[in-house]
C-alpha cells in the first residue's frame, strides 16, 4: 500500500502525479504507460519521498508480470543506473538486480517465480 503524506504532496507534487498516473495506467491494463510513469515517479522522487521504494517496486512488478510486453532498452538502462548507483539504498539495488534477471538461483518476488536469466532472455527477445 502506498501512503502519500502531506509532506509528499507539498514537496514532491510531480512525483505524486506520476505515481497516480502509474496506478491509473495499471488499472486500464496499459502496462507500458504504467512502467514509464513508475520510472518517472522514481526519477523525480528524492530520499525525502516516503513512497520512493514503491515507485521502484511498481516498475519491477510490472515488468515481471507475464501479461506485460517486457522490458525495452530504456527499462534496462534505468535498472542498470539504479543498480550501479552506490548511493542508492541496498533494497533498491537488490530489486533492480532481480528484475534484470541476475539472481544466482530461482527466486520468487511479488508472487512471480523465475529461473535465473529467464526474464532477461524474454526482455532481450523483445528489444
């Protein structure tokens, strides 16, 4: 559950707007717009945004869902940038590693179980 605080509304209005657009896109089943808006929300958020992790987990969950078209080159570039940013929280770097298909063994995340590399192979076929 994403909770937007009064401080978020005051200090991060563009982030909140992108997050709301991502949720609306998901409700319509427009997964490409959903991923793009979650990425936009994450990029616009800062350490002070209370639901920053939820923006990134929205990207991950949407890309891992079997009903989505998969990642494109911009998605992979986004995931790489977050993963490689040493200032980023460890949980954020970990979720991007998983989303990119780098776990050492099969794991489940957000109710999705994938063998190592399966998601990456799927993404590469679509780019």
